[in-house]
């Protein structure tokens, strides 16, 4: 039996739905009427609105107010359009890009038609394009905002809608909350103003962007080429296997690598074309080895030096390196540390290392980046997880410099979740430019008889062994959210005295901006980050364990960050190997102990 509220929501949704969505809605209603067990499907699709959060929308595609579909996209875009009109006035422009997911083009065109219906100009990419190119285009065209239709590396059932502001970075305060308020004010289809696509195109309200934007995007990356003579003269010596994992990377990554001089490029053929069904992989996520299996097989046949893999919207990069007779996948933390060192070392060697250089990383990213940066006199700024916070710091440096105030020169931004940005052409993580810089770094190492794994071990020997892992726990439903809340409250009120046999020295509470001394309970000011439900347990040997619930899913992540800086530099290979093995064992103890502690505290 449908409740009156569900009935109302179904009727309001149906009033705005196209024929396909209307049929899907009718099928769900009839199924629920004939089989009470199917009523839960209908209820889940309509019991609430898909939440427009600080980053936009993300959800399973289908009919319903709690699903990703053209009706929900139209209402979200109406809210955004209203805010853009208040902020910039009629005639302002918004750039729209979309990835290879199912319905991405449909949702992008729906958004463009709503923007046009509100008197705005929609600069719509004519085909699939990377998220970082959207960020670049917003800046390049002087647009007020940007929309990208993507669910990043989520499974094929998902899609999403992310909003950027005029600097190309994802929206933060004050824009995020104001846009959310406008979106919540759109209560039905009658509130949405839209213009038919062909009419908007003819009137110039929709402007199509094509290869000319690719050329500008790729050319802008020239500013971060560090060893151009090397790559132009010897780039063909590096054999690269590249897979876009059925995503948009195939549109620009090969062009960018070729421009940098890397002509020996082999595309994984079965994954080279955009396809939202992701037919060759369950999850198009380069963080997972399963997604890399086909490219690993190809690389072994071809004896390639390196594998590069981008996710569906080409903002994350995974790599695997031929080393010791087979391929070793590098973690996001390891790649970030290598990039930090290569940038610092190359700029120092060339006499171009700025005195005010800065690298930005997150509070759950490896400490090896800071260890490397400090050795070169480079500062490190920390932020919360999410590349929008990196973009916000970049904007602050830019504004300070423009006003003649002390500023910093941005060198690199990095997240442990395989997201990096080198250069200032964009304000979002960029797997395209990162692929080029990683290839340059791998070529440089090859000319010295090394692999990137060798270089990584050199960093461990100089700056200490840093090993990281994470554990993600899903606690579904309302009960799961209550478990997560109970766990975090318990960890705050009664923090563990030791984890994995290591003493807890301090607890950093990002929510209250405090650092608590574990032994005495004494408190001092924290790092001054935006309030977030995150706890970091600082251990006696410099290792850390971080607990961070998701803000949108019934999920909590634990990050284990193990370090050994004793007896540096390490000059003996056997001693370094022993340190690495000891760190792996320590990391496993931390995981096992904290997993058990979390289960007990959550009441599971």
C-alpha cells in the first residue's frame, strides 16, 4: 500500500517525466500493486529527493525522486541557474561536460536546455570529455560555473552531477550552501524553465565545444614539461600501455602523450572506446587490480615499461611498472610521493625551484610527501579530503599574489585516492597531465637504468619507509548510520590508549579543531581546517590511524599510515628490505587491532 506522501511524489514526478521515465514509473507502481514485496522498490525510489550535496548529485539511475534521471537533473539545474543569475546576471555562461556513462549525454543536454531557458549560455561539449578539461574550459572561457555529468569510478548503475565555480574548482562556501538552498526551492516541474534543444542551439543559447578546446587544454600542459629535450629526443624509448577503462581518456590522453614525445603507445583495444556498460570490468576503478588485468596481460606480451590507466572521467590515474620481471602496481600514495620528489629534484637541478614553493595534500595522504618537500625547502599545506579543498587553497594563493600580499607558488596537489594535479591550468585532479608527467619521470628513470620502483625505494632509504592502507566498512541502512555515529562518539569520549601495540600519544579531532594529549587529556588548538567528522590517532613511533565516516553513504573508512624513520639514510639493501617487511607487519597489526576495536565500539 502506497502512503499518501509516496503517491504525491509519484504524481509530481510523472507530471515532468518523459515517455521512458513515465513507463518505468508506471511499471514500478503496477509491480508494487500486484506484489507487496515489490513495494519496497517503489518506496526507495520515491521516499525522498536525491540529495544535492556540497559536490552536487550522485546516485543510481532510474525513475524516482531518489534516483539520477532527467527530471532530477532539470530541477538541480534550475536551482543552479537561479543562483548564477543572482551572482552574474543574464547572459552569463556555464560550461557542461559529460563522460561515457549511460545517459550522460541525455543529462548534459537536459542541463543545457534548462540553462538556455533561464537566459544563460550553455557551453556544451559536443562529445565526451574529461572532468579536468571541464575545469580548464571554465577558466579558459571565463564562465561563471561548470557542470560535469559523471559518477567517476562508481559501477555502471550510477551517474552524477558535479558543479564547479568560476575558478574551475568544485563549489565550496559560500556558493555550495546557496546553490543547495536554490535547488531545494525547486519543488516541481512547473518551476523549471527550459528551451528545446534545437531552438536553443539555433538561438546561440547552447554553444557546442569541440576539438579546439582539446587543443587549448593539451597546449596549456606545456607549462609543466620539465625535460622537454629528453622526451622529444628519446620519448619513443618508453613503451607505454594505456587503458581508458571505457572512459573519456581515449579522447585526449594519447594526444597529450604524443605531443610530449611518447610515440610508443599501445592502447588496450577492448577498453579503448567509451562505453558506459564497462563490459570488460566490474568496476572501472584504476585503484583496483581487477580493473587492470587486461592491460597487465597486454603489457606482459609487449614487455611494456609502464601501464597507465584512467578512470571513466579521466581525473584519476593508476600506474603499474615493470620491475623485477613482472609488473608492480603503485598506490596513490606512492605515485604522489614520486611526483613530489621528481618535481622538486628537477626544478632544483634546473635552478627553477621557487623559494615560496608549496605542495598541497590531504590529512589522509602519505607523510612521505612532506618528508621529501621539506628536504627541498618546499612547504606543504594540508586540507580535508576532496580536491575542492586543494582548489580552494590554490585560489587563495592566486588572490594573495594579485593583491600584492605574501603568496605561494603551487607545484603539485595530491590525494591518496589516485588524484593529482601538476600545474595551474585546472582546479581539479587531472589524470591527463599526470599521465604525461609520470611518463616523463619513467623515461628519466629508464635512461638512468632504473624503474620507478627503484626510485621509490631510494626515497624510502633517504626519507624513511612509509606504507599506507585503508579499510572501508559499510554499515547499511538507518541502523548502520547509527552504528557509525556510536563508533565515532565512543572513539571521542574514550579513545584507545594503544593500537596494535603502539601507544597513542595524541588525538586530533577535526570536528572540534583540537589536539588532545592522550595521557593527560590536555587540549590545544588543532590544524584549523573546516569542521569535519574526522579523528586522527597519532602513535608513538610517528605512525597514524585515521577514522573518517562518509558524509553521503553508510560507510566509514580507516586509514593506516605506518612510518619508520630510524637510522636514515639506509645504505644497505637488506636492511631496507627488513624495514619494509617490519612496516608491513606493523600495518597489519594496526588493521587487525583497530578493526576489532571498531566492531566492538559500534556494537556490531
